[in-house]
C-alpha cells in the first residue's frame, strides 16, 4: 500500500497536469476511496496549496493561484528544462532577475537526481551565450507596461533619445518585444500621432498610467517583425537588399535578428543553383556592411540601392589596385 506521503505527491502531480479533476476520477486514478481523496485534499491545503472545489455533477478539484508559492512537483524533463531556463535567464538584461535566477538554480541543482545533474552540467558547459552591450531594464517598468497593455491605458514616461535628450512621452502601449539583449515597446505616440518603437532601457522614469484608450489596428500583424524592421532598417541611411546563397534557416545562425530581415528568395536568377535568400538591412557605413557580407562566407549579390552599388564598385577598384591586378567582381 502506498504511504500517505507518496499518495500526497501523486495527488499533487495529478492536479498539476490537468485543469480540473472530479473526485471520482482522482480516486480511480490513485486506487483509493473518495473519502481518502477528500482527506488528502485537506492535507494539501494545510501545506499551502490553494485547491478549489466546486459542487455538483460537473464539479471537481482545481489547483489555483495562492498568496504564497508552495513547492512545485516536476518530472525529470520539466526539471531539466527549468534548470536550463534559469541558467539562460541568469544572463538576462532585466535588472535583479539574474540574482534571483542564480539562487533558484542553486536550490534546484541541489535536488536534481545525479543523472539529470550530469546532463545539465554537460549542456551548460557546452553552451556559450554571446553577450552584447545592453543596459539593464528595471523589472518594475516591464510590469507597469504589461499592466497598461492589459488594461488599455495610456502611459506617460520620460524617454532618453539616442542623442541624449530627455523628453516626456505619452503613448498607447500595445506590445512588449524581447529582442534578446534589449526589450522594445510598440506604442502609438499621442504627440506625433504615429507608431513608435521605444527601447525600454531608455525609459528614465517609472511609467505612470493615464486614461483608457480605444485600441487601434497594429501597424503589422507580427509585432516582433515590426520591431525587427524598425531597429534594423528604418533608422539607417541605406536600406540595402542582398541576395545570399542558402536558405533562411541555414543562414539564421550567421545573420542575427538585429542584423536584418531574412526571407526566402522567390525569384532567384535562372543560373542560380540551390537555395537563396533575400537579406534586407539598414546601414550607414557602406564599407562596414561590405566587410560584414564578406564575413558571412557565402556567395552574395547586392541588389540595391544604386548608390550603395556604386560605393561597392569603388571599393573593389581600390582592392584591385592594392593587390596589383584585377580581382573577380563576385558579389557586387
């Protein structure tokens, strides 16, 4: 016969994997009586688990949110996933989250089974996070913005522009986008009567809620794609289009989401073999972008704009002169 402790753990596990159970279903699954289920439910409540009960034929038991966080019961795969997630969040640009993640990860590692601990250690050692310059984001700012998005209320805050000037902004917040090293807010700017993308780490005062607003149609169906275009193309002098050899999936590891937008090339040249992609990116420095393309180590063709192509040809002429002869003009 199963011990009372083991039975409580089994009951807790069942309540976590389904939204609602009837008493009869729990009793059948655990091989006990309805009375034992009711008694075990009461014990879990005493331990701090907020278990709701509804009467009637369609009623049952449901594990709900509580005032305090009780212990969680995780299976092996779930525990490994949580451990890896905490390790990644430890390098998060959100201020204060890293410390909490490290503490939680330490507690979890202590109770991981030896087999899982070995798998986790191997995975953690094999993965290196590519860091980048990013200012920390106050987590309370993310909380306030999220609440305003949910309640459809305007937000007021002081924002620091790229040139260092601080200005007061009144916006209608719609979506928060995590770009890896930075958080962005997609919002309607009331003063400029247009859509804007704001870096959350440049918000200098705690966002404060104002009046409710009537939702507008977003400028794009995909908020993440809208932010990517805003940060990779719109602010720059040149909006460059390049054809790259390879599919978007194979190139994604070399062309990050902040470098440009990758898509399948639907109209490759007749003599082009294999898969090709189109890269759309914004750059101010032609020379720097040409060096970036060469660093991708794949065949490419610059499609525009014309002034960008002209600068490429001038650079190639200089290289030909420097090496003392003509070099094949592959790529431009």
